[in-house]
């Protein structure tokens, strides 16, 4: 009715919601409703039941109206839509076309040992999935939650994986899912996709078949234990990857289970099956409570198929816990307590002006309880080393650097065997020394998981390949897809289908020749308002704002002479802002924001500088900058392999103007030059974050 009122009578747009959603239904298949008994949670066939055949309880309910159902969105239909109506079928060849920095190094999930065993030798007709499920609180005033099953295609280029998240199921309710019921449709479909694949048609109507392997599950520790069928981490033998029993110790007014640094036998797929069989005679066996339904998933390893979750283990786990130990007043008598210097830490932290690629500017350490995972990531890899040096006692600071340097290696883009082994040794030393520095009661399961972190990299590639950041972002998107409290499951599933299929339908129906229509549509999908004045001068270079046509100064001509491949003209088009390889660059004079600075850049051959201007000569963009002469690493204990590779000391700020072609740009940087706080200027190189925020 509202559409009929708003739209003019002559409009060609659909007048009802049914007609509006019809094209999306046609290209996505059916949303399946699966009903379950409200008493035993076992899946039943129909929405109307009088008595449950499993528990023999009298139910006599309409299970749809009572909310005892979950939704499945068939992966086959979603994948077929993507392959037929977009360029995904070409993009999945990325693993064959990528250019490695070093052929022997670990640079993506394809270099992991488990991936290679399962998919490595197969052609482009085989793809694999990383999947996740986690509870998302829907309302602040109730315990109603949503559990989506999300999947990403590993064969897509890294920056596109998080943009093409699939949803296979949605569970809603006040209780956690019964995974035997919730996972059954997902497992059945994954097994079918593994053995039979799905068929789709190319633009030339050629029939193709693609096979799908459900390879790795990236979840937090709470969901992982339920999926594996083992005790939670606060129970005996609660580790997902080894047979460490843990021990119960006193902490405060209660007790906690802690994990010392002793090394125990690792769990295996066959061993966990054997332990699950032993539970049939009663009780648990080495922490195994029941046979997980995932044992029915073909070619899925119930132990190695789970990765250590970098987001929850390292960032929201160990890093946040250390922050609490250092700063919470309850630890004021401990030698590691630095809460009295919180003002000095804050002064250092708030003086840092990161570039726009770091989506969240630094917030006061006093507000750490509200920090998101991405803020703890920035703290761990950039801010903490700068803010804590000279404040945290040397023994504790050096111990913390073991974690910083090890994780920096393990989330890198090219990890050598030597670097991987060095990171593993640093993490083992970090775990070994933790109890003597912070006390056995603080040896949490998150600290113990660090001893398995390097195995995750060997099996699945750098930490960013199995990070849960994309899935947490997906959860945030789902939270925006409903309004009100009625019919929540249908609201979310219908709007997700529309949201996901808009780009697919646009690719299929909107001609690239219709520039105005295509531009209008792409602007609608943008989160932020599009820039009005922008000029693309290369594939990955967009100049922003109004240009100034002006003559070159003598200093600029000197800098460009020998760099510019064309004959230098008397006047050039000058810009102060640009987006290069996805990063915003500003001329230093135009960086008038108090919290941001986009003028510091890192170029090839380890050249660093602050941008003065961007000029275009014969359609070639050049950057003019003042060089920052880079010296040694900010922290360097070579005997312990503790080196802050991304944070360097600036030995000299050159007054000479230099020039370079914009194609030589590699990364944005943070330039810290506050002599009142730091004795020497510093530069922190910001590496790309493929996992997103």
C-alpha cells in the first residue's frame, strides 16, 4: 500500500512488496523452514505435531507460530547465482594466477598443509569453504539471540572473500541451537556438494560442474567445544587440540581452570572418534561428551578442521586480559601494575594520528572496556609498544614483546619457515614465562591456545586467512536487516537475499554502456556518499578534489627531472588528495584533522616520506614528498629475535624535495614526531588487513 501511495501512477516500478521481491525469489531458490520439538529440540517434518516421536511428549503446537523452527538457505542456489550472474567463476582462479613473493613461503590458505592435502592438486572446478557459526544477541532487554551459519569461498582473492559471505542457516531463539538438528541440513548439502557438485551455465550456455569442499571452521572457543562435542575450556580436557587436562586453582573468591605450560599429546581425528565411542558406555572420555554431527561431514577433520581464532584468542583474549592486569586497580600491589601512569600512557596514545586506513582513531585507554576487536588489534601491533616503553617494567615489557613480534610474523603476508619456527619459539617462551610473571591463576585457556597458534598457520596459512573478522562483520550486517520484533527470521532472511542479489542482478541486467544508470546504481550501494570531484588516471589511482593548474617551482622541477618519463611542461595539474591502491593520501599541508594524518607514505626500496603534492604530467601521476631517513627498528633484541619490524626510528627529516611515480607506493604510515613525548621521531608502517574490521 505504501508503495502505491509513494510511486506515481505512470511508474514502471512494482507497486507491491510481493512484486518487488519476486525477481529476488526467482534467482535465489527457496527458503526452507525446519521445525523442531520444543522439548527435545529434535528436527521434525511438519509444523503441526501432536506428539514428538523422539521424546514421546505431547506438544500439540503450531511450531511456526511458537517459533520452534530455524531457516536454511540452500548453498547450491546461492553459489549457482554467483557463478552464473557475476564474474566469480573467473575470480576463483586466483590461487593459480597469484604472484608469490617467495615460492617457499606461506602467503595464503593455499600454502597450508591441510588445504594442500584436500584441494591443492585439484583444478578450478573445485572450490572450498571456510565457515562459522556464533551467537549474536539481538535485543539488549532479552536473551533472544540469532545463530547464523556463514561461509566464504577461499579461492576468491583475499580482499573479495569478506565481500561475498554466504548464509546457509539461521537459528533464532532464547536457547542455543541443538547442533544435531541445526547442522543436519548444512552437513547433508555440503556432502552433496562435495560428491556431486552443483551445475551452472556460462554465458555461452555451456554446462559446468563445480565441486565444493567444506574445509575449515573458524569459531570462538564457546562455539567450538559444542561443535566438537567436547567439554568447555573450563572443564577437564577442555582443549580442542591437545589432551591438556588443566587444573582447578583458587582465584579471588572462587576457582578457575588454568593451563600450565606443559606439553601434552595432541588430539587426532581418529582419537576423538574413539573417545566418542567410549562415551556410549557412560560419562566423558578425555573431555569428549558425545559424537559431534560434524563427524558426518565428508573429508572434515574434527580436530585440524578448527583453527585458533585470532580475534577472540589473541585480541579480545590475551591482549585485553593483559590490559586489565596492568591497569585495573585490584592489581595495585602487583609488580606489573602501571595504573598510576595511565595519564602518561593516554598522552602518548592520543598523540598518535593514524591514516584513514585504520578505521577507528585511538580512544583513551580509560575507555578500553568499550574497545572493539579492531582497536585491540591496533593497540597490540602499533600503539602498545610505543605507549608502554619505559613505563612497563623491563621484564614485563620484554615478555609482552614476545607476543607482539610472534603475532606480527604469523599474520604477515609472506612467512618463511625460519620465521614461523622463530614465532613458535617466542610463543612457547611467552606461555612458559607467563605464570612466573603474572601468577598461575591468570594462565587462562586463551594463553594456552597461543601454543597452538603456529600449527594453525602451518595448516591454514597466515592468521588473517581464518580470522573471524569477516563473520563478525556479517553478524553486524544481519543486525541491520530487521526492524521491530515480529517475524524476525523472515525479515532477516528476505532482506539478506535482496541485499546479496542486488549486485548480481545489476551485473546481469545493467549495461556498462549506460554510464548514468550504472553510476546511479553503484552510488546506491555505497556506504558513504560518493566523491563528486574525482579523476581516475590509472587502474588503482584516483585523484580527488579540485585540481590547480600551476607552473612548477624550481625545486619541483629538480625533483621530477630524471624521474618523469615525459618532457617536463611548464605548468602541471596539481592535486592535494588521492586514493592509491585503496588508501587515501593527503598532502601534509591539507591534513587539517586533529585525529588523522594521511600524508606519510612508504614506497618501494624502503623509501619513506611526507607528501607535499601530487601532480599529473602527460596522464602520469607523480608524488612529491620530503624524505624521512629510516634507521633501525624501534625495539631490537636480536638474541631473542624480538624486533619491531613495522616500527622504525627516523634518523633525519630531509628538507630535500623528492619525487616518485605513484605506482611505487606500497603502504600508508603513521609518523610520530612529538619531541615532548618521544625523544626521536618514529614511523609505523601500516600493513594491509585482508580480514577487514
